C-alpha cells in the first residue's frame, strides 16, 4: 500500500528518485521495476504499478466502447500513459510532455494514494493542500459522504 508524502528533486533530464518506501512496496507486492505514468485532470501525474494499470485497462476494456465517458477516459488517461522503467538507482525518467503537464521543474512531491502514486510539483501540491484546507467543509463533507 502506498501512503505518505515525500519530497524529491527532478533533474534537467527529467529523472527523479522514487521514495525508498514506495520502492519497497513495488518490490514486495508487485515485483516490478517499472511504473505506468499518466496524466488526468489535476495538474499532477498518476503512477500505477503495472499490475494495477493492467487491471484498470481491463475494466476500461469491458465498458461500452462508444460511450462518450469511456472515450474520454481513453483519450485522457490511456493515450497519455507511458511505461517508465526504474533504473538501478531507483529513479524514473518522466517524459517531457508529462513533466510539462504537471509543471515538474525542480522539486516534486510523491504522494501515496493506496494503490497508485501521485507526482506533483511542490508548488502545485502546496496550492492544492491549501485550497483543500480552506474549504474544510468540503473535505469533511467528502469524508461523511464516503461513510468515513
């Protein structure tokens, strides 16, 4: 399970280190040396362990092909997905188009999201958290709506 937040840097080539705790989860639970990284709506990236991504693709495959919502998911999430190998130093190379989408320049935040990981620019993460805290009723309401 991916949990916690970790700050790392990203170099000029687009390489960033995966937090050691996340590497441990990848090795123990998934036996993987790669991630599938994609963009969605928020200005961040979503990194999937390969088995989680394959399960997601299978669920999408089973949906009605010509449903506009399914097409939107395919166009945004699946078409933007890139396989990112993890090198021997525990780093991934984030492609330029994905770095540009998420505004990744120097400092990044890796945020555990249970079965996926989000990768944010540090500034984007801080803005999102500040906004969420300002709208505390929204967060509280979400917890209540989810029965938490």
